[in-house]
């Protein structure tokens, strides 16, 4: 299985949209799915055109879109996040993609990631790629005060 990264194109957004609707993924990430218009607007106006964002589409065997990976600046931190469709979980795709991303596209350090504490799969991916947990916090994101681990790659 070959994992590659390429620049996202507008046609990828429909697949990304479907991925973020998966109920199990939403629960694991503790991040609500966006409605269609909001999702496409976010990607077309904030993610894709921003030259400070590093963004890639994750492709399996040169043909199947598995998900996306993005780095952005929030406050004083450079953050990375990734989202894969459920059909691609547990196959090493996220780990291979993140490894390529931090080696070849997003070389700024330190690089951080926030992960909900129960998202064991994403935690494993980050740790495999050299990220270390540096804190656990409860940000003011939503009424339930979801607890997140902060990871850092130096």
C-alpha cells in the first residue's frame, strides 16, 4: 500500500465532507460535524487560500482519497490535525501520512496537536510520529468541557 500526499483540490472537499459526517468519528474527535455550506465555506475561505496553512490530501495507492492533514497557527502555537474516513482507520495510513507531512511539508517546530483524551487511535498515531504529551487541559470548547491532551513535536 502506497501512501502519498498532494495538494487538495476543490473536488476533494466532497469526500472530506462525508468523512466528517461519520458518527463514530465525530464522537471520537468530540468535534461536531459541520453542515454542508459551513463546511465548504470553511475550507474554501479559510483553509485552502491561506498560504500559512500547510494542507494535504492523503491518497492511498495513487487513487483513493483517505483523508486530509492540515497545519495552522492558533494563537502562539503551530497545530496539526488530520481526519481520515472510517474505512481507512487502523491500516497505518494516518501514521504514514503524518510522518511524511512533518518530514517534508510542515517542518516548523515546535508543532502541537490537541487530541481528546478518549481518541486512542489518534494518540497512537501522534506517538508513533514522535509527538509527546506535554499537558492535559479542559478548553472552553463547548458546554461539556471536553478534556484534551496537548502533544508536542520538537
